[in-house]
């Protein structure tokens, strides 16, 4: 699971690649710390490369969302695959994020 | 078969009858023959005696006349006093006086029809007769007629005179026809002697043979017989056909026997008696009896038609034949009737056979026999086989799966045929019913036993091996009620395979003893291990020498099966059956042959430790399974997600503060359902008890926990938790493919 962060102006883009399973979530939690720091900006997560997500991953997304809410930013998910989108739907997380 | 029997019986009956009939007829003929001989001989004697008596009388009166008694009688009676022809005191009476004497004599002796006296020419020289004097008096119809023969012919040359004179002895002339009446007359001549025994003439007496003829006619020992009298030269004196009279029998067709048989002629000529069979053409055989009259050399003969002799026998023959024919007919009818009855019985037997066949089909229909038995399961391979010895048999096997447990039994009911099969049907349905309520083999068998023993008037019983195999883990509980020891196939530590008799504890057979406490035993089958059950139809299959197949051969067949490419349970059973069949050869199958092979294929288990590090291993394992069942991509995604959530959940909570603890995940495909069981030995923890988080809350208020189990619930078809008695948590998850 890789996370590449790019910052252009007020937009911070995080590109996700690979499986975000329970094991990967531990590392991902560390990898996404820069994003949480910049949660006052518009964060765009490019999920086109996200193959899989488990509840651990969702929790991290929720952590980011909560930080954004607290700091006045927002989180947009881009290129989410139907399978992953379905996970969001099942858990009701689809209502917490903007999807592009 | 029956027709042959009937034919043979009739044939034998006919032969016996013909033999009996023949001998009866033969004996009857003998009897009749003897009786006829006796009767005919009696008749011959009767006629002979009569004729002889008549002749005797003639001779007697001739001698009386000669002795002079007659002349003295005359003298005494009418006082004439001078007439005498006593040769000793012969004085020559006048011709007139001679006639008087003769006439007087003939009047006194009515059976004499004529009397003649002739003299030598030196007497009565002055007679008128050219040839000398001979007085002849005949009685014609009561009137006496006097003839002076010397005036008619030379009486000295006549037989009656010549023969007596020549031989100087009494002489019976050949009978001749008394011309005036056509009657046959026999003539007895006696020489007359004068003083000094000088031969002076011949006295002759005629006797009419009519009385003989009447006598002959009177005598009829056999209807249709012909009694005849012939003189010593075989001229006919008496015969029913008067045209034969005085003809020689050599000229008469009627006497063909005499003509054709030299020996008969010879015997008759020698004045012997006897009888002779005469063949006068078809159905005209006759028996010709003959006997002589010594006095004259005549012969009496009686010819009896055989037809008449054996009339009684022929009648008997006819009556018997009719009776025999009727008996035969009756016998045939009886056989016909019997035949029809037997056919009817055969028909009803055919109906019974058909019913038995239906019963057999029904019975066989009750046995599970669709293979593969559980096409939707990978954890078990089972194959049952039942080959009845008779149409319906007393063996049974049955199996079914309930709650992940495989219930099975094999049994052998005492006896064979319909009763055994009914018993078997009852047992089978009881097995099914009782097994619904318990999975303890001892309890099932005890219940079966009590149900059967409670009401078992015929004292039937059944040996049975019953087991319950837990398909989750290969745990086997079983109870052996007097049945043959199963054969098990086990994997040894070194990986080789061992096939041996399990020799479980043997309880008493079902139905024998009500209330018997049956005991279960247990074992664990590992993956690929198998149990093979059979009835004694296998081990006790006989070859033509009546030698049993035996336990060792059974074991060997099972051990050899794998080397002979047996893989599935069916392969093993087929191999054993082929081996038994080959062994038995042409010997008839004496008992039901039943086999049940069960292989525990096991289920794939993933053994993990409670460490998140192991999660990718789970994903790989699931990927592999998904390929096996061709799981679509989206389903695999969900499966991965739900399983990961569930497993991680267990890892996180089952072993608080402990690491390296086991979490086992097994997988089974049952039908179109994937069944996963997550097993751990940690603290009791029921993830299903937790409520799903409220997903309508605002982001800030959303809880971070509970999402995992929520996903599991949403994705999987069913999620259930169980805390086992041996301290395991078992979380079972299913997903439809």
C-alpha cells in the first residue's frame, strides 16, 4: 500500500495504490499523518489504485474526515472502484465524503 | 415339465394297463379253452356213449335171436312152438316161417328197422330165388315189408353177408342209405352156425342212424358247433348238413382240417382222440375235436368256431377295452384339470413373484443409491451397495447428513425373503426417525432395540453397525450391535496406508433383549481415512466347493483395491464385489451382499496465529478457494473483506494479551454455499452480540468500532456463533456463490 502526497495551492492530493487491509492500515496510519496536518485544505484522495479496503482503512478515512471537519477543510474521493464504493455504501461512509 | 410328467404317467399307466389287460385276456382264454375242452369232450362222450349203447343193443338182440331165447319167447308167447333158429338145434323152418320169425322179431324190437337172414345155397334149394333164400323184413312207417332178397340179387356178394361169412365173425357193415326213405342205416351181421358149427348163413340187423343224428343235434356244447359222425372209412353218417350224408369227408370242404393235416388224418385213422385248430380263413378259425367209437371204428367230431368259444372272452375284452378307454379319458381329463390348476397356481406364483419384485424395488428404492451421494459436498465420499440373494433381502444400509453430521448404518436382518425385508424396512424408518432427535449412536441403537424388542413375536433380530461422523472434524461416534467388524483405512505417521479390522466392542444384536444398554465408542478420522462396512454376505460368500470367502480375503481385497486403481468409495466397493464374484464363480449367491464405504475427505483448514501479520495469508488462501469454485471478482472482494474483518476481530479479542495463539479457519462447500468456520480456543467472545454502529450519525459523532462485524453481517449470508463444550469459539459464516 502506497500513498503519494502532492500539494498544489490549496489542494492536497493523496494517491493510493494497493490493498488497504488491516495489516496495511497500520502503516497507512503513519503514511497519512501529513494529510491530517493539512486537513484545513481541500484534500483529494485519488482512489483509482485502491484495490481493497477493510474497516481499518475506513477508520483511517474517518479519522481524516474528522480532522478536516475540525480544521475547516474537506475530503474528496476520486476514482473509487465500484467494489470499494460498495464498502462505503454498506457502512454509510458514503455520506461522509464527496465523491468525484 | 408338468406336461412331460403327465405324459410319462399316462405312458406308464398305459403300459401297465396293457400288460394287465393282456395277461387277464390270456388267462381268461386259457380258462375258457380248458372249459371248452371239458364241455366238448363231455359232449363227445355223450354222443359216443349213446351211439355205442345203441349199437350194443343191436348186438345184444342179435345174440339173443341167435341163442334161441328169442324163438322160445315166440313159442311161449303165441304157442306156435316150432320156430327156432338156434344154430345148435337148427331145424330148417319153412321160408314162410322164417319171415314170420323175423317179422315177430322186428315187432318186438322197435329200434331195429330191418332184419335179414340169408342162407348158404345148400339150404332151401327149392326156393324161388335165383340166388338162394334170404328173408328180409323191414319196418316202414309201422308196416312190415317182406322181401325175398334171393329173388333180387346175389346177396352172398353183399357186404353184410360176405364179410360176416368170410371172417366168420360179427361184422358192422358200412352204413348205407335205405333207399326208400333216404335214411342211413347201419347193419350188424352175425354168422349163423348149424350143427357141428357149420356155417350156414348170416343174420343181419339194420339200425336206423336217425337217432344218432338226433342225438348229435341235441348236443351243442358251444353255440354254432357242428357235431358229426363218420364211419371208419370217413363217410358221413350224421352231420347237421344232410347233403353231406354218406359222402366221404375227403370230398367235403367242411372237413378241410382232415384234408389239410396229415397228422390229424393219421390220428383219426388210428382211432385216437384229440383236437386240432383249423384255420378256415379270417375270423373263421375253429377247434376240431374228435374221438373214436371203438365198436365200429366210427369217429365223432365236433367243430367249434373259435369265435364262439371265445365269445365271452371277446366280450370281456370289449367291455374291458371300453372301461380302459374311459379310464384313460378320465385320467386325461384329470391331468388336464390338474394341469390347468397348476397353471393357475403358476399364474398366481407369477403374480407373487411380480409383487415380490415390486417389493424389492420399493425396498431398494428406500436405500440411498444416487451417486455421487453428496455431489455438493467435498468432505465425504460414500457408496452403498446391496445385492439381494433372493428377490427381497434382509440386509440394509442407510445414511444421511443432518447438521453437518453424517449418520450411517449397515444391518443384517436374520432370515431372508419378505419377512426379513419388512423387518428391514421398519428398521430403516426407525433409524431415520430416531436419528432426527439424537446424534449419539448408542442412544439411537438402544431406541431401535427397544422399539423392536418390545413387540417381536417372531424373535427376529438384526445385527447393525451405526455411526455418526462429524464432518467438521472427522470425529466418529459409533455403536456396534453384533455386526461384523468394520475395516478401516488409516494413514500411518510415515504416510503409508494401513488397512485393518477395527474390532470395536460388540454389543448384542438389535431385537434380542429389550432394555439392553448399548455403548458407543469414538474415533477420529483424518482426511482421506475411510471406514468400510459390509454384511456377512461378503465374508461368507461361497464358491462351488462351499468354502467361504473369509475375513482375510475381504481385508486383502480392500488392501489391494488401491493398487488396482480404486480411488473413490465406489471403486473400493466395486473392486471387492468383483473379487467376491470371481471367487464365487458359478456358485449361487446364498446371502445378501451389502457394503458401505465411507471416506472422510476432510475439509481445508487454514491454521493461523492471532497476529495481524497473517492477514495476507488468509487473503491468499481465499483467492485459492475462489478459483476452485469460480467465484466472481466482486464476490471474492466481499468474501475477502468479510473474512478479514471476522478473523481480525477474533485475533483482536479472543486472546487478550496473548500472541501466537491458534485461529483455525476451515472451509467447506455445501451445495452452493461456502461455509467457513473460524475456530479459536480463546475467551468466550461472541462478535454477533454487538450491535451495528449507527451509520446515520454525523462524521464527528461516528464511532470507529463495530464497522468490521457490521461488514461481516452485511456481506455474509449467515453468521453464527457457538461456544463449544470443549472451550472453543466457533464462528460460522456462509456465503452463497
